[in-house]
C-alpha cells in the first residue's frame, strides 16, 4: 500500500470515528431532551384553567402533538431543500437527504395524527372527523407515503433520484395548505401560532410553564428528527455503496 | 388519564418501531457488505 493510500485510509477512518462519536453525543442529547419533555409535559406544565376533568388531563397531549408536528414540518421542509439541491447539483447525497427526511417526516406526521385523534375523543367526542386540518394532514401523509412507493418503482439510481425529487417538490405544496387549512376553511381545530379560530373547540390560554414546556417539546423533537435523519442518511449511503460493489462484482 | 397514557404510549411505540426497523436494516446491510467484501477478496486471490 502506498503512503498516500495509507494516509487517505487513516483520514477516512478517523473521520468515520469522529462522525460516529458525534452521532452518539447527539442521540444521548435526544434521549435526555425526550426525558425532560416527558417530565415537563406530565409534571411541570400547569393545567389549562378553562378546562376540567378528562379534558384537562388530556390537554397534556398537546406538547407531544405540537412537538411532533414541528419535527414533521422541518422534515418535509428539508425534503424540499434536498430535492431542489439534488436537481441543481445532481449529487446523490441530497437525494438521500430527501428520502431520509420524508421517512422521518412520515413517522412524526403519523405521531401528530395519532396524538390528535386520541386527544380529540375527550375534546370533540370523536376520534376522527373530516375537519379541513385533519383531512389536509392525512392527504399530506398519503402523498409522502406515495413518494416512497414511487421511488421503489424505478430501478435506475439517477432516474429514481431525478423523478422522486420532482415529485417531492410538488408534494411539499400540501404542507402550507395543511398549515393554512384551519384559517382558510371552516374548522373546529384550534390555531396555535399567529392567530385564533373563533369556531375552535377545546381551546385554552397558554401560560408561562406551558410555553416553556412547548419550547422543550420543540427542542426535543428537533433533536429526535436530527438523530433519526443522520442515522437513516448514513444507512442509505451504505445501501448505495453495497449496490455499487455488487454491480462491480457482476 | 386513559387518553393521556394511550397517546404517550402510542407515540413512543411508533418511534420505537421505526428505531427497531432501522437497527434491523443496519444489521442486514453490514452483513451484506461483509459478504461482498469477502467475495471481492476471494476474487482478488483468484
């Protein structure tokens, strides 16, 4: 082995080790933040004063509901960025960013929907209603699940990346539609950020401890998203490397 | 309390299921990479 090859191998191994340590630190921070979120949501945050009984207890689902929706939003936004950068640079690493973001976004989006469905039973007296916000969220999730199925249908790696990037660009249109649906259409879903919905059922005022818990939830879910994204992105890179090796052998 | 517990458990299960899937996939990929590397070494020897 030549000196330059040996140096390159050593540098690559050192980089891989430091990346691995970085990811381990990130995952430890994520676990701590998620633990803090559980404590804050269940014990620290004061209950909503205008609610009572089961509705008041169930209100604590709010922190996981909002945390996961923020994580899902960041995931879908990153998938948009990934697809745009891929289409400009044609670098497969960005296609992997898009795929990993979509996968994690689906998990967090499904978490949002699940938490919302369970919370709506004591609040709206039903697990499911075709409210504009819930309907558009479901459409968004289905569009992104279809993205993953669509990818699997294309064999050529570059063609798959190109077409699925174009798909991801258009799929993102459903994200702002979901955000504005409770404002544009008649909805009973409360509006948490920038505004209020007079028709909303189950609304409550956010006090100081609630706001602090909301920040913990946002941070915890951002960390969770980052940890899962990095792990999945590296896994997809390994998958492509295996594909390349297999082609080389054949 | 039932709704609160159901939501918290449900969300954790969802995330854990994805983490387990990622772990299993990682194991499969590492095994595949190992066997490919062995096949390449064998070919190199021949």
